[in-house]
C-alpha cells in the first residue's frame, strides 16, 4: 500500500472515531456549527498526535496553544478522552505567544 493510501485510511479512521465520540455526547449538539467545527478540530489534532506517536515509543507529541484559554480547552479535551485513549497522556500542551 502506498504512503498516500495509508494516510487517507488513517485520516478516515481518525475522522470516524472522533465523529462517533462527539455525536454520542448530547452537549455537542447544543454547540453552534462554528463551535462544533472548532471542537472537532481540537480533537482531531489531539488524536492525530496520539495516533502518530504510537508508532514510536520515544515520541511525546507537543500541541501548541496560542492562549491560556485554548490551553485549558485542550487539556480538558485530553482529560475527557483519557479513559478511551490513555495514550493521550503522552501529549504535552505548550503555550506559545
């Protein structure tokens, strides 16, 4: 299988996982469309980082946040999925200006 095909498959798996997770959360439906898109993007960033780090034991992803509120949101997202994806604890959220 070519690298591009593998990447498409990985992206689809991640998309499906996040969609299933968020669609099972009744609070997600209460968000505006823009808030849903932002939430989805945050989860996609985290899950993609975790997924890619699984191929290398010594990889600990860093996700950058532009402000403290975003950092808090990222950490909350990580905590909310840690029981499903424990490897998310390998991700560090760093604040950059």
